[in-house]
C-alpha cells in the first residue's frame, strides 16, 4: 500500500484509509473488518465522537488493542452531546473541545491520538480559542497533530492563516468537485493535505450505484442525470469496479494524501483496498471524467 506524508507532519498515511462511520452494528463483524484492513496495509482510521454517540470510537479502540503501533488514529470533536441524551449542538469552545477529546481518548482506550480534527466550523466561531485548545492538547502530548473537517472555504482560509493544521478533511468525489474550484491548489501550496471523504458519493459511484440514487438526486445532479452518467463513467475503465475509478479520481490531485471510503461489508472493503493496486488515472481519463461531470461551485461560505 502506497503511503503519503500528511501535510508537514511525520505521519505517513496509507492512500486508502478507512472511514468508520458506516461500520456494521455487529461488533465482531466490525472488528473483523478493521483487522482485515490492517492486515492489507491500511493504517489510517478516521472516526468521530458523534458516530453512534461514541460507540464507534469504542469499537475502533477494541479492534486496535495490541495493534496500536500499526494504526494512525484520527478522530473529531466539536459537536456537543452527552451520552443518553438526544440531540447535539455546535460547541467549538476551548473548554468543550478539551473535555470532548479526553472523553474520546477514554473510549478509544489509548494514550494519544495521531490526528484530532474540528468536526465542522463556521466563520463566527471563536477560532483563536479553538486553536488554543488544540495547541494545548498538542503540548500535553495527547495529540500529535490537528486538522479540521470542513467544506467551507472561508473557515479553511482562517485556519490556514492562524493555526498549524496539517490537514483538512473535505467531501470530494467525481460528483462533488467543489474543492477543485477553491481549495485543492490553495492547500497544496500551503503544505496542508486533504483527507478526501465520500469518494464514492454514498455508493452512487459503484457498480450497484443505480440502486442507490436518491429520487431527489445528489447535489447538482437530478436522478435521471445520474442514471445516464453512471454508464458513461463505467465505460472509462470497464474492466474495473466503478468505485475504484472513483477512489483513484479523488487521489489524483497532489493535495490529497488519503481517501477514506467507508465499508460495512467485506466486499466493499475488498473493492476499496484493491483501488490501491490499479493504475492512477491518466490525464486523458481525468479530462474525460471532467468533461462528463459538473465543475460544482461553492455558493456559500466563500
């Protein structure tokens, strides 16, 4: 499995990571998938305190027990919730960020986390206070590096200007090309890596994607447009699953260090990992994909 340096950190992440949000409910099955990923060269595991109200962090921690040195653990915080209570609200305050992180650390059962990320963010946040929380956690030695998970260009620019983030997690796929317009080149120029989430667009960019198209469509695409587009995209590399073409697309820009598709079944995990073995998309293939799809734009948070 090829690895890439995450920003200016000393973390080298597998180009195919593991997004844990869609892990199966069955704990044994979830742990099996995590072990299978580890055994096949995946070292980057992304989770969040909000996923199933902390349960996913707990499962990931159990799976990595005895194998901590093989994994780069990334988790996220900033959505204020309490176990046993419904609902949550956004809280990027220093006090809550530090409390939430300590709770994540307990659930994961580890002494430190490799990457801690702000799980969202708005331009109206107390950004300097939030950065202070991350810097203090770093000084305490309980996080190695920090980043943000955000699609808002105005928020991203502030963190690039005011903090020492090493990464930005962004939704990025063939169907969501918004990062190309505003952010990928900018982050690459500043030595900050992108963690590409949603590379298969909720399963739409897969061989059974026709069954996963919402009747309301997806972003700028109607359901009918998607039905037509999937066949055209499959024809670019008919010999391989569409999901692998989609993952390779997300990895094509040099700013992207790792793509993190989710997996709830062994078959999905297998397809994801095999994307590491297929050749990168050629310039001609990339041009064809871009000609077939829409260059989405951010209309807000600019």
